[in-house]
C-alpha cells in the first residue's frame, strides 16, 4: 500500500510478512548507493538513527503523560506505574506490548467503558491491572481505560522492546 513494506496484522493488508532468507533492496542502483538483490526501486532518504536503548540488562525508560482515563484509577496509580519495573511478556507483538509486574494498577471505577479510539503509545489497563502498550497495529480500547500515553520519543523506544525486556515508566510532567 503506497510502497510500504509493512504488514498490517489486524487488517491483513500489505505484502506478506518477511521470512528467513528474504532480501530487501535498499537505495537506488543508479546512484551507486543501492545494496541488496533488486536494488533500484527505493531511494535512500535521510537516514534516521535508531532510538537509543540502554545497556543489556538495564531497564528501558519510557516517558508518559497522564491519559484520558487516569481518574478511573486509585490515586496511587502514579506511584504504582513509575515505582516498579515491568517486564515484556512473550505474547507481545505489533498490536501491543503486554506487561507484567509485581504490583498491578488498581481501578477506582470498575464499570464497563465503551470502546474508544486511542493514540499509538496508549497504556490500556485490562482487569488484571498490568498495562498493555498499544503500538503500530493497535485497535480501539476494547472497553478498558487508558491510564497514560507515551511521548512520541518513547513510542520509538517501545517499538524496539522484546519479550523478557525490563522497562520502567517515568512521568514526563
């Protein structure tokens, strides 16, 4: 779609996901920059360095601002969210980074919430109390409140997380 090489796992749109051994062309063969099989279709534009990640074993710090439903949580939500380490669970993907921690966030409002559209980087909190961080292929909320939203720079870092990684949340204001 529009030259993208991305696969949208929810909508089932785009080229098939990459498999082991596939090679993607990079650059324009006519300018001598292209590399890879079939180079020539994709010009190199300004290269953007990858987001900086901490040393292996150190937690990734993600900055957040309060979300649209932070009032659905007990006043301690800020301390619970920022005062402990979270771990990326194995069932994380482009839709969401699912987290675990020692202490769950506690809701003050327990009624059902109608589904709402959300931003990439939203932290939705299902009944178990552990945030799900919505990434590129995120859906609407599914009835769970959004306690906080990552800053754009933190969304870039979060997209690099892998199962088992440790992370911490930090309030940006």
